[in-house]
């Protein structure tokens, strides 16, 4: 690195330290500081905040590369930090035929090891001891999938605060979709599989509608529930989403009338698969819109 680049980086980090102290005095949680720091840094330097994929054509502190540089700064500053409560969200996990709630933690730093069993509400110490060698990896996989789908949507939620990026109608769809997502697991635990499925379908469908409106402002959502048809509209611009066809088919198979009005009960196993299908669809849609890289645990 040249002397000029060294000096630029030194100035950059000096500004971030000042911003970090300011955010600390305002009691902004560590997990939120990177985003807030990007916004404040852009205010100070006159840049426009851009939250999309990295761009090799511009400098490491310019355009969409800036958020990554800021995040790396906070990773270094708070390398060992981790905040487990409150969680970013919850996902259902199935253990021996029973449904539990797994909290997806906030993790700051790149080398934090999380024990998935410690995040499952209601799992007794005796059951933890008695879990077989085949059961434990499945639980860890649920943590890894949950970390991915919850964090991808949370990353996207940050971009909703970028002025002018989304229309008011799209933001309304996305905000409602996030509320539906957060309702899935708590309602599942009550045993009301129909309502859990309802909120899962609503989460996926509203994310799809918001995405279409973002890219096609003139588009008018059809009356009623048409998740498969709406998904086909979205895949015209995003053929990579066709990898989710099986999840869409699963969500489309159980009708809204069935889960909300007729009283025919969705089985626990079907509801579990539907819940995860909805979470995957919602997360995949956010990646198309944000241009961010998929999250990976481990």
C-alpha cells in the first residue's frame, strides 16, 4: 500500500473512531453502528450511501465499497463482541416430532462460535444430553439456515431506510412482510398451524409484491392471493429465483381459504416445511433487490 493510501486509510479510520464515539454516547447498539456510521460518514464527506454489490471499478472507500470497509472496521474494533439477546429473529426447529423456537443471535465479529442448542427455548438440559449423534447436526443446520434467512432479510431492512430507494407502496409491503415473518414461529408454538402457515404465505407473497412494485412501479397487484402468478412476474427479471420453484409450489398448494376460513387443519409436518419455504423465499427476494452477497454461517 502506498503512502497516500496509508494516509487515506488513517484519515478514514480517524473519522470512524469519532463517529463510533458519537454513536456510543447515543447508546446505539454495536450491531447497528456500521449502518449508522456509513450514513454519518457520507454526511461528512458528501457521498451518497450505496448499499449494493461491491464494485471493483471504484476505490475501496467509494460507492458500494464503502459499507464493506465500514463493516470491516467495526469487525476489527469489536472482534470478540457478540450479543445474543435480544435476537434478530426466531425460526422453528423440529426435534423428535416437537416444534421449538430457535433464537437467531446478533453476532459482531467473524470468529464467534455459537452452540445451537443454547439458542433453543424450552429445550431441557436432560434432552440436550440425550440427543443422538444424528440429531445434533440437524439442529446445527437449522441454526445455519436460520442465520442466513434472518440476516439476509435484516440486511435488506437496513436499505429500506435509504431515502428515495423504494416507493411508499413498496415499503408498506415490505414492512408488513417483516411483521408476518416475525409472527410465524411464535404462532407455531401455540399449535395453531393454520395461522403459522397463513403468516408464512403472507410473508413470501408480500415480499414478492414489494419487489415487483420496486422494479415495475406501474404494476398493479391482482385481487386476492396469487403467489405463484406474482412469482412468475418477478422471475422474468430474476431467472435465478426459479431455484425456488419447489418452495413456491409448496406455498401455493395450501390455499388461503383452507388455512384461514374452512377450518381444515394443516399438519404439523406440512406447516413446518411451509414455514421454512416462506423464509427461504423472503430471503432470496431481498438478495435480488439489495444486490448483497448471501449470508453464510460458519
